[in-house]
C-alpha cells in the first residue's frame, strides 16, 4: 500500500528506521463501535488514515445485552468478564460475528478492503487459558504468539485486518481476550516488520495534568517524564498501568503509542508516548 508522505502519526518514531513502511494500529472500545453515530464517525476517520493500518475493536456492551436476552448472567471482576462456557458462546457470536462484520461492512462501503479476523483465523493469535489464581476467569486467553508474517502478507496485499477480541488455544477452544492486549501484542509483533504507531482510544483527550481539566493534555511523555509524573502525583490510579503497557510496547519496538479520543484519530491531538531521546 502507498506510504503517506505526511501521516498523522509516526512522525517521531519514524526516524528510527526510515526503511520500514509505516503502520497504524488503532484500538477502539466497544462503546464506539456499538452505537450508530460513533461507529459512523469512526469508520469515516479510520478510512481517511493513509497507508497501512489495522483496527482492533471491543464489544462488551453488546455481549452483555445479548447474554441478558438469552438469560445468561454477565459477571465481571475488576472490569474483566468471567467467561464460562455459555458466555464464551455469546462473546464468540457477538465479537467475531455481529460487531466485527458490522465494522467490516462499513469499511467496505468506504472503499477500505477490510477482513475480519479472530485469533483462530489463519492461527494469527495463539493464547493460553489464563491460570486460576485468586479468580477463575474461565475461558479467557493470555496471548502467547502473534503471527506477524501472515498479517504482514495481508497488509501488503492491500487488506486491512479488523481484529475481534477473541483468540484460540490451538486445541479447538476459543478464548475471550482483552482488546487492549490484542492491540498491544499485535503492534509489538508487527514492529519487527513495520514502523508501528499504536493508538489507544479512551474517554479522555489524552493523559491529563489535571483530571478535572480536559484541556490539560500532556502532549508527549517519555519514560523519565512518566516516572517523574508518578512521583509528583500528576499520573496516578488506572492511568499508571495503561502507561506501563504503553512503555512495554515502546520497549518491544513500537515507535510510538498515542492515547486520544476515538473522534481525534487521524489528527495531532492526544498524548504521544515515545522513546527517550526522541522527544
């Protein structure tokens, strides 16, 4: 696919390896893809991103709604779904079917040659069932391997992967898998072949200096900045593990991680997490 001459993302990390084509991995939550107005805006914005790209989506609210209609109780622990055998059937239908194919059809209507994938398709993401510790999460997968070569072949053929939050264990079992994790692990694996920017879409405009002020976005953060902000109490609570995950991606070869609103993808808005020395 053609490389954008002035992409909205990757400007900082792109200097690392000018020989690699740029690739943008966008992760959006279920709320965005489950509502008609926000889905339409997302599809328009995603279609407008130039060059190679991958979309990873959630779908939890739809799964909860349909499970309820089927008389199946949804149980959550620390924001994570307990996935018993009946719930696994629901999330497989909803994530891999209803939500994923709505996104794919919408992108096709916008001229984007999208292909919906779960981890089981082409064996693209293999996981292991999460071991039982304090909580038994059931059929939940922790990513073990992403086949970057197969994804790369699709991307180079002009295909845009649209990835549902489902993987498999190689033994015939589907596994419910966190969409943030799928996005991060996919970006890490593809960073060996592309100059990757990973974009996490959250409910805020970025990482804020003041949680009560939506205009206090920190435009760029290196690891030393992050450590200083934590000590100063600027970054705290749930944002700490989010940024730890972002820096793990950076350490694994991802050029840049962006935290922003879904409505801001394709713009310069948001917070960029970058390697030290590239700020």
